[in-house]
C-alpha cells in the first residue's frame, strides 16, 4: 500500500495530514525521485512533515514496491 493510500485511509478514520510528522520514502529508480517529491508536495503543501528519501534501494521482493 502506498504512502498516499495510507494517508487517505488515515483521513477516513479521523486523522489529518497535519498529524503526520515524518515520512520515509524508499525509491528504487532515480528517475522516479522527482515524481515522488512532487506528489509529496502536492499532498502536504509547502510546509509538510520531515521527509527522508532514500534512492537506489533494492527490495528483496518486487511485491514490496508500492507502485
């Protein structure tokens, strides 16, 4: 499940995006980093949670990828 699907689910349960204080993103392909960053900004705006993006990781299984 992707970060943004979790975010939508949290809002449905009464949580708000302002409640998110930290986001960790693991991106397997460098060329996807811009899209991930832009989507994070789109969801949270200019002042979002503390964020860490790790590039070039390999997952044990492709099923671990969110998208």
